[in-house]
């Protein structure tokens, strides 16, 4: 399943880029560690990174579970939707947090399909199908 | 190991439910993104979600490590204890953070057994047992 | 790949130790849950744990991706560098957050090599090499 591995690695590289943007905002707006607040734009970058972490903890097991029971190419395709959705999420959140819903949905939906698909696949496998 | 896959997927769905409860508390108590503080009950929900994230980063590799070297059914059984413990943790934490210890222990104990069991299994495997 | 499993388990045990140090600092400096701020030294411990979580979400998939396409012993060796770097990071961050860069680099560099190595390995595999 090299396609799934590639999409997973790209999702993690995207997360690293978000982390660098937090570091950049930390320097630009003078938010000194260990503080993670005190400047609105810094906090937006920080929340993008944190929310992406929360997505990844589901997305990564999800994409491998799904690809264990179904065609890994479908898993990789859903992963590409995740990547695009997450990029939209990051850009719109930093611009205006109130407009983060579309990007969030485009990340969350493929993640949930991967997870629930994997769950159903495992259950059907147990049931002998 | 479809049993392990099912327990893992359920643990991730439980995490998603906690995340939705954070979103619900955000709306109910008027905590606008990117803020993650400002209302005590919101903060409790948020800490439940964050602590669950911290548990999952250990639990998920742990359950697969353990099931690589021992009977996957035992791994899945420990995972069920985790699921129940985490549910108790979430309910008691939101009610009164001072009473979160029992639920925390019931989550942490199976997680540590999975992890240390997996570590010992890998070491014994190397040693040729 | 028991060597990779052992390094992964050690990285997770290290994370658990950091989490206990947060709990200890919470008690010592009187920071009551759900608060995660209010005392500088507590906040340093807390940030060490949170940053380690952010590293692990990349490190763990990274080490397995790398070991799928290259020699797992190299992956385990890079993992040992990560373990040492993270220990330096934790100690220096708590002493003085401004001096966290060396330890951070020693964690981040092996993680990025594992991830990008895994990505290249998967891409070469697809290309038939």
C-alpha cells in the first residue's frame, strides 16, 4: 500500500508546515515560550496546529484500517480529500476563525468514512464475509 | 486481528464524541475560537478531550505492539477496559475534576500493560524466546 | 522489526514520564485541573509534554514507514537519536525555555529523516525500484 504510505507522509509533512507557521507567528508577534496565548493571530495558528493533531490521531489509524479491509486506492483517494480540506481549513481559520467550517468538514468527513469503513470491514471480516 | 481493529476504531469514535462535546460546550458557554478558556465547564470538556488525545498516542501503538507478540484477544480485552475507564473518566471529570482519578486509572493501567507487555514481548523475541 | 518496536515503546514510556512530571508540577505548584497555566515552571513541564505529543504523532508513523522500505536497524538507530534529543529537550526546556533549540533539533532531525525517507521509499517502490 505505497499510495497510502505516501498520503500519510504528506499529511504529516503538512502538519510540520503548520508547526513551523506557529513558530513563525511566535517570533513575529513576540509570544515567548512557554506561553501559547497573548496574540490573536498567534492563537489562530496554534489552534490550527492543535486541531490538526487531533485529526491526525484519527486519520492515520483510520486510513490503515480502511486499507486493510478495502481497496487501498480508495483509502488514498479519501486521504487526498483530507489533505485539501486541511489546507482550506488552515488558510480560512487564520483569516477568520468563524469561517473554518467548510475546511473542517472536508477534513472530518473523509476521516470518519475511513474510520467507520474500517470498523465495518473488521466486523464483516469477523462475521465471515 | 479484527478484534483489535474494532476496539481501536471504537476508542477513536469515543474520542470524536468527546470532541463534539467540546464543540457543544463552546457554543453553549459562548467560548469563541481560537479561545480555549474562559468558562470552567468548557475547560473541563476540553481537558477531557486533550487528555484522551494524550492517552491515544500511547494506547494505539500499545495495543498493536502487544497483539504482535501475544494473543490479540487479550489485547482487545485490555482495550475494552480502556474504553470503559475512559467513559468513567469523561463523566466524572466534567462533574468534578477532583474525582477523575478512578477513571484515569482504569484508562492508564490497561494502556501501560499493553505498552510494557509489547516492550517485553519484543525484547524476548530478540533474545530468541 | 523488534528493534523498531523497542525504540517506539521506549519513546512512549519517555512520554509517560513527562506526563508524570506534569502531574507532579501540578501538585507542587498548586495548579488545579482543569487549569493548565498560572505557574511558569508548571507551564514549562506542560509544554514539554505537549510538544512531545506533537513529535510522536510524526515519529511513530515515520519510524514504521522508514523501516518498511529500508533497513529497520537504521530506523531504530535514528529512533535512539530521537530518544536522547528529547531527553535533552525536556531538561533544558524546564531549566530555560530559551535554550530548548539543541534538544529540539536532535528530536526533529531524526523524525524528519524517518518521514521523508519513508516517503521517498514509498515513491521509489511505486516507480518500480
